């Protein structure tokens, strides 16, 4: 393996090492009695074996579908579907639930992965083994009181997407609205609870490798966010807020929620059109740059104007149009920020980007808790380490976010064999920074695959309320006109 590719996989190897360390720690814990340990180990082995069988069968099934006609494809689908709650619940232990998100991220996070590995993991972005039509219908009946064929004038029993928490079906309401109906997998709550128990061990292992990491606070924040994701009523509330804020925006579209057909385990929204990630990657660079600008404006415009961040940026959550319009589909993992938390982000930007004051920047991150005070490194070394995350907004002018830039971002977190090991091992993630790191680990990876080019500094200054610069691009002009109509007072919502 070439050295560059080997370097790009170090982050994933670090996670594997963390998992191994976690297992070592777990084996040494005296509080785990032999009976409990055997039960947990036996359960995990059964889930892993079933998950491996499920995953392998799903891969073979998809390969067979390629060479089948439409009728035969439906037969193959019926053969594979998970038909009982027990099947789904067991498969969730490996294929779905919280840990599936690791595979989703890995599929686009590190460009150094071998192509065949990334291709396999990419199936997790918006496709996973589906539950049967009968099982999906049973969930809807239990939640809404009637079968989907009665609730809707038209109901497609074949899902259009399936992922970590639920699967999505097309339908038509009796008043003529085309809708997407997301149905939660039965047993997913138990699977996520199991995943979160395992996450505690994994992040304890990370604590062994990264001595400054407060892994208990990190796991507590992840647990809160992921448990919220299981309640589609909260997701509906999130989506309503984003849809209301962005209503009429020239390039950002949020489907509306159909309240009367939504519950804790069923979420019905407007059906949106557009192309998926793989097809969009075949567009011209100019069109991909427009997509990148919209994704950037959505992430940072939401953070600084709406005081909220949609914390699940991965390719399966978007639909694209050639004029730069993007439809954002998933609002289960949303983090809201208090004014004080946003003030910390703004303070760091001031000291790193606007004033470029190394001593003040270091004082800020020590006070916030990202690095401990008194670490034996210079202010310039701190800037050299953390300046990478701000590099593309340090100066005005075009900057291309490349796959190499995104992979270096990942290495700055996990590769403790390089020149920044002292800071990496001592670094911590306070709760307010846990979900926001998905910008660094997710959004930048997506922009890197797009090779998106823009004057990111000028766009950022439009979005930063403490600068509030005039628009710098045609998209910015249209967005500024929209904002003056939609939010004329320029107020920012508080978390």
C-alpha cells in the first residue's frame, strides 16, 4: 500500500485500536462477573455472526439483482426481506442502529480506503436490508390506527430507501399530496441501546489512547442525541423549524412535515425530487461547486443564524439539482446551541482568522477545555496544529477543498504518530463540540469529494453575524434578498 494511502487509513486503524483497547479494559474490569461477561460475550458473538451473514447475504443479493429482470428482482427482494420483528431486531445488532453510522461515515470520510471497501460501505449511505412490506405496514397500523392502504390513496410497499433507523416508502394522500413515509424498524431502540453500551467501552478505549479525552461526557452527549433520534416526533419538530426558517430560500429546500400522518415511529413528509449523490458526482465542476456552496451555506448559516446544526452530514441525506439547489432529508440528529456556546465559536474565529492572535487563541481553547493549560507546546505549535481546520477561510480568494485536505482533517484528530502527538493525546471535546465536529469529519469530507472551489472566506463573512459582510457570489445575492424578505430584522434564534 503506498505511504500516502497508508496514512489516510490511520484514523480508521486508530478506531480499531481504540476498540481493542476497550475490550482489554472491559476484560479487566472486576465488576463484570463471569456469568454476566459470558452472557454479554455470547450475545455479541451471536449478533456478530448473524450480522455477518446478513451483510454478506445482502451484498450477494444486490449483485444478483443487477442481472435480473424486473419480475425476478421482485422475487429476489421478497426472498431477502426481513419478515419478522425477531429477524429485524437481530439484524439491527450489526447492520442497523447506532454503529451503522460509523460505516456510513467511513464510506465517504477517508479517501484512502481501498475502492472496493469504500464501495461496499457506500451501500450504507442510503440503502440497507429492508424489512418486509407486511412488517412495515404493521408498524404503521400500530402507530396510526389503520393500514397504509386505508390511510393513503396510493401506497408503494417497496421502500425507496432504508438506512440506520428506518425505511422510506412513497405514498399519495387522499387529498392528492405525494409524500415520503419513514417507518422505524421494530426493535431499533433496543439495538441502539446495545450500541450505546458498546460505545461506552469503545470510548473508554479512546480515553486510554487520548489521555485528555473526557469520554464519559462525550458518550453522554452522543447518547442524548441518538436517543432523541429514535423519536420521530422530535425529528418532525426539528424539520418544521428548519423548513420554516428556510421557506422560500433560493437553494436550500426542506420538505414540509405532514403532522396528521406522523407519530413517534412514523414520519410523513412532502416527497421531493432530485438526483442522488453518485449521479451528481458526474456533473461539471461548476455545478459541483454550486452544490458545495449550498452545503456550506446550510451548515454554517444554520449554526450562526438558526443556532442549530443538523449533525448528520452524509451523502444519503441529500437530493441535488443542477442549479445548486439541495433538498435536505434527515433531521433526526440536530444539536441546538445556547448563545454562550456560539460565543465560544465566534471567539475562536476572531483570534484565529480575523485578528490572528496566537496567544489569545490558545487562551480561549484552554478556557473552553479543548486543550489543558500548561501543555509543553508553544503558541505557534498550537496554531500550526489547529490552524488546519481554518485554513480555507484564513485568506480571501479561491480555495479548493480536496480529498487530501479532508483526509488530513481526520488525521489531525486520530493519527498520534505525527508531529502533533502531544496535543492530540491531551485534547478534549467538551459536550458543545461533540456534534459540531461532524462539520470537520463529515462536511469537509463531502466537500473534498466534490473538490469544491469557492472564496470560502468571503462566504463565511456573509454568514458570520459578527461580520455580516455583503454577498460575494450570485448565490449569496439571492440568499441575501431572501433573508431580507424572510428575516428582515436580522435576528438570530437562540438555542
